[in-house]
């Protein structure tokens, strides 16, 4: 059979202007697809991905009712939260729940690490496996996160995870509600058991249950004029509120706010401080 070839002058889509246009179009489509793939981050079991972007950290609230003096606080409420500023935060993962007693026991059994002081031997107590672990120092929390292939979140990461893209004052929005978090039960509850204490991104128990360690030193925010004897690389920032576990003064409307900052010494171990881990990309 005779097969005829097109003459050299016949139009072909792979020649001339059309060819260059096609190549350019394929390049653009490929670049777009590559960008799409970068946005698709792999899921990590038990963690939530917080996307990159700007958010406002801190607050401009004032202690107009002099509650700090009334309750004998070491520093005036709100002062260390300002001035608020917009920052860019890279994408990262953060644990969906606080680290539980069950999680921590696995760590202890695998590494022969010391158990929390309130445990009886290696037992955290019947029915408390899904309660968040407490009585752990910053060093303990840091060691656990490293063992798990993670790290403690910075306070910036912690605050972005709870505030969401709308800058919520509380995980659920801007109106305080005592019933939407474990703020006054006098004990912990199983993680994730209060569905309202859930941030926009799906992170639980950031308003209540336990206060949480971060990786950040307690320092003033940029452009702050506040002076404090506690600033410096002496204390680590803790975030969030607890369920009135220790029994001293409790101001849940203040402590459960997304921007609330407290601090504690690194080897301190108390009933109302726990932690969760984070992980970079």
C-alpha cells in the first residue's frame, strides 16, 4: 500500500507560532498543577495541618476592672499580650488533642522514662487513659515530642491554631461561654469530649482542660514597652486555661482567651499543665 507523506509546506500544529503557543500553554498548566501539588500536604494521623498565612497575634485589651490586683496576679492581665501584630506563619502540623496518659505511658514503656509524680507506679488510674497527661515538666514534654518525631509548638503556632482565619477570641468564636470548655470541673476530662472546644481548624481543648507548654521563652512582644523581672530565657510560655484543677483563683473568661499568656519554670510539674506536639513540613 502506498503511504503518502504530507508535503513540507503542509500545516502542522507542531510548527511555527502555533507550536510556541502550545508549548507555553502546557508550561502554564504544568506550573499551576505543580503549585496545586504543593498545597496538598500529606495527612499525619492524630495531627491537623495549619496552612501558611498571616494572622494577628496578641490583643489590646486592658485590665480596667483591676482584677490583677484583686486576685494577686504577678503581672497585670492583658499587658503582656500587646501590642497586637500581624505575622506570617509557615504551614505546620499540630496535635489534634492534648497528649494523653495512654500516649505518655507508651513513651515511658518504650524509653524507660520516669513516670509522672501522680501516677501510682506505672498506672495512671482506671478510666483515665484518654485524659491529658499532667505533672510533666517542660523537659518531660520536650522529650516526649522528640521521641514521637515531633516538637513542642511555638506560642505563635499555638495561637494561630486556636484563633483560625477570623482571629477568634475563643476557639468557638468571640462570645465567652463557660459550658463550651472544661473550665470549672475541678478535674480533666477525656480529650475531645467537649465538642464546642474546637477551633476552626479542628484542634480540640485549646480553651480548657489543661494549660499547655510551648517552646517559646517568656519575652515581651516586639514594640512592647512592658518591663518585667520575669522576661528573658528563664521561663517558658504556657498557653490555654485549665479546669480549675489546682483550686486557686480561676478567671476562665480571661484565661481561656486565645491570646492569654502565662509562664512557668522549666522543671515545674503541676496538675494543671500538660502539652501537645507540633511538626514542621
